[in-house]
């Protein structure tokens, strides 16, 4: 009988704990990053759907990426014009709504948009 009580106590304590590591939770958010303008090419830095930072050294415009699940509260995209002339615009769409937009004009300029949901 002495062993039964400690074993039951341990079982009760363990049943109330979550032993899985914390994982980001999906909140139903859809995110679209968009880069467009009169510039032909850009380099991009952005927060990805798990909260990490990604860089793409060269994309041709217009360019966009769609995430049907976004597991972080901070959305960020920055694009640098790779041309000597032109405009560059960064847009963030959150659940279908344009929530942030920025435009820059000129040689190798940078456009940055960010949004905290």
C-alpha cells in the first residue's frame, strides 16, 4: 500500500502537465507579401510564416508569396530596387485586407512594410 499512494500522486501530477514543447499556434491568419513597381528586379528580406528571417537575393517584379498559415505576430517585408531607376512598393495583406504599404523611388532604394497583428 505504501507504493500505491506515491505512484498515484505522480500519475495525477503528470496528467495535469503538458510535456510537449511550446509550438506556435495557428490563428487562421492568411498573409500575402507583395512587391511591385516600375523597377524590374529587387532583393527581399522578410519574416516567414514561422517567425524566421528569409532573404531572396533577386526576384523579378511583380512578385508575391502567399502563406495560408502564419505563426508569428510580426509581419515584415523589405525590398531593395536592384535597378538604377524605378519605383518599388511593398504590400502586406492580412486575411485579404491591405494593412501596410510603402513605396520608394530611385536608384537602389529600399521599401519596407511591417505590421503587428
